[in-house]
C-alpha cells in the first residue's frame, strides 16, 4: 500500500484519535488572530500563527502548564468553566462549542455512536421523491448520497463520484467548474463531516474515506487539519451546469429524527429567476 503523507498519518494514527481535543484546540489557537482575541499586536514579526499558548492560557484564566497539557493530551477532564472560557477565547459558535464539549467528554473505547444501516425510511424516501421544483437528497455523516430526487439526479448528471459529496468535490476535477465558489463548498463539506463524526473518528468507514482523500488531495488535507466545524451550509450556492448554464440556489438542511448522522438537503431557486427556469428545464429532461 502506498505510504500516507505525514499529515494523513498524523490524522489517522491511534495517537491522533486519542488527542482529538488537543488537535482541535491547536487548530483553533492557530486560526485565532490577536485582534479577534482583543490583544494588542506587539512590535516585530510573530513566529507563531494565531495566538501563543501563553496568550490562550492568560485569556482563559488557566496556567500555561495546564493549557499545554490540554493540547498535548495529558489533561483529559477540563471543567465546564474551562471549556466555556476556551470557547470564548477562540470565538466559537454554538456548533463548534458543542463539538468542543463532545471531544472533551469522550474517551477512546468508551464513546461510540450507534451506527445504523445507511437505509432511508420509506416515509423519508417518499418525501424526497415527491419534492418538486427543488433538489432534495439525503446524506449520511460521510456525505454519501443515500437517496435523491429526479431533479438532483439531473443536476449531478455526468459528474463522476457524485455518490459521495466529498469525493465529488476533491477527486473530480470538473467540480472546480461545477461549484463556482469551490473553496467555500469544499470547506463546508469537510467542516460538515467533522461535525457529524465528532469524537468517533475511529469508525473504519470514516478512516477509509479520510485516507483516500488525504492521499489524493492536498486541499482536503489542508482543510481537514483546520478542524473547522459547520453543520448548516451557506444559504446561497452558485453552480455551473453543463447543459443549462449558471444557477443560484438557496440551501437548507434538516436532521432526520431517529437516524443519527442522516440529513436531508434541499436547494431551490427564487421563483421567476433564470435559475428557476434552468431547474425547470432540468426537471423536464428527466420526464
């Protein structure tokens, strides 16, 4: 088997899974500017991207040694007060703060999600198939497309790897023309899987996908290492379809009760717009 790049090895080894909390804190620290944290930038060049460990410790009200132990995985039971303080230092939103708590409260071997078969219930399947004048599809936490309506099938027609949204984005060169805001779309998909997987990164199916994408895409490795967390997509997406041209679509997502990890994605165009006309032509082509 081809050797994994150093970063992918770091992400997929047991030690990497054991220290997900530390990896997340390090990534958030490096992404937080001194201005965002309310600190004055000193003179001269800073050798460390983002905040230094001593700055985080000072802002969070903990000792430097304690914060270093958190990042290194030697301290595994931070209090709620410490977690709240760190969330404030890094400016985490609700979703990212929930992720921080999940990482802090889970331990390898004792935390396991209840994995369910990737089977969509008949009622949800009927809902998707009956959804007209919009894209509608269901994904699992790996962003495998489990079911889709006719409009979605027409929308993704001719694109290889469209059975998984991450493979489509990172392994299919045509995706950079299909997604007019490719970087934004790519970052959301990686951040969405980070949020969906949570602390259960030793799931073999997830590891296999991360390994595949890490080997094939430097962009994926860069975005995965950033530890961004995002559940909801950007409200507006812009696309270029090879048959009907450019489309601007409004997005929404919905959790599916009783099936952890499954989400329903819906996208539609504003009525009366060129994008609405384009979706109508795609729908007619499937009839």
